């Protein structure tokens, strides 16, 4: 289980996250939606400390830390137990698909090359990319790159994978192959926190939907309830303008 408590983050005078608390049970998928600029990316970035929140606590299984006085060692632990998948896969350009997955395993996890190779091949198969194992990123489509990026995120066996709009930089015809991979992970009970604008996908993959606005969680509910019977007028409007 991962639990975030009273997370706050300001940029200059702007309060981007305002006392956000969120719990994600092991094996569950929470999808965050909401208008642009409401702090969704900042929330993910604060969780694994790409941004430093001013306030808040995090619990990750048996690990617990206070962001206000987090130590370097604790930051390392947090980063090693969370993985992030960005809009653009951020693959190393001079490394093949397989090498991209192996690198964090050998360099960070200090795994033997043979073991990393075995895990890497297994993951490439899982995301349907085995036949492209020796391809360099520039020869892959956007969707293929994202699938390798997801395999890389899974490789380190994190407690949670954080996705920040994994399909929003893709051509429309490539979106579904990436969403299918994420859907598969959900079926295998991978714990995930996903920011997306894909409402149909959100509805089908999520155990829980979180609607954010102005740095706050406005509404949180299982998808049937959230989409079928939204509690606030604001949520209703957001859904109807994003559901076509
Ligand atoms: N590094 C930064 N410095 C200053 N302001 C920032 C920084 N990062 C984000 N912000 C501001 O914080 C607010 C929230 O940004 P964030 O990227 O979290 O929004 P978002 O909900 O992910 O939006 P989108 O749906 O467009 O991706 C925005 O007003 C943004 O301009
Ligand atoms: Mg964002």
C-alpha cells in the first residue's frame, strides 16, 4: 500500500498542491483526471521527489518518510521503489530496447548481466516488443518506445508505477497499443497511479478515480460511481465536456 498525507507544494506564490491525501491499496489502479494546470503532474513528481514538496508524509509498505525532513538515504529508497513513465519514454538513444531495460537493473540494482538479460527479454515479450529487442529508439514508433519505457519501469519491480499521460504525445492510432499494455498490467494487479485524459480508458482500468482541481482532490470514487453519478456539478461538467 502507498499512502500520501497532507502533501503541499508551492511554486513561488502559487499553491499547486494544497493538502492532498491519497491512499492506493496494493494491486490497485488509481487514475487522476482534471483540467490542465491543476497539479496532476506535480503530484506524481512530488511522490518520487523529482519535485520537493514543502509538506507531507509518504508511506510505502513498511517505509515511511516526512517530506519536510527527508534524508538522502530515504530519497534513494523512495526513488528505487517507484517508477515513472512520462509522456515521452525518455529512452537512452544510444542503447537498444533491451539495453534500455537492462541498464537500471545492472547499474542501480547491481544485478548480474545474465539475470538482467533474462528479465529484460521477459518484459519485452510482455509488452509485445521481443522482436525489436535490438532496435534503437530512433527506429521505433512512439507507441513502441512507450511500451519499452513501460517494460523498463516494470523491470526494477517497483512498489508502484506512476504514469504521467503515457499516451498524450502519441499519434491517435498508436494510443490503443499502449493502453492495452497498461490494461494488462492492471489485470496482473500492478499497483499504478495514472494521470490521463483518456476518459474511456480511465473508466475501464481504474479501481478508483480521483478528480483534481486547483491543487485539491475534489472528488474520489470508483469509476461506475464517478462517471455514472458524479457528486459535484463541477465533476459533471468536466465529464460531459471530456466524454465525447
Ligand atoms: N517547475 C515549475 N515552476 C513553476 N511553476 C510550475 C512548475 N511546474 C509546474 N508549475 C505550475 O504548477 C501548476 C500545476 O502544474 P502541473 O504540471 O502539475 O499541472 P497538470 O495538472 O499536470 O496539467 P496538464 O494537464 O496540463 O499536464 C501550473 O500552474 C504550472 O504552471
Ligand atoms: Mg501534467
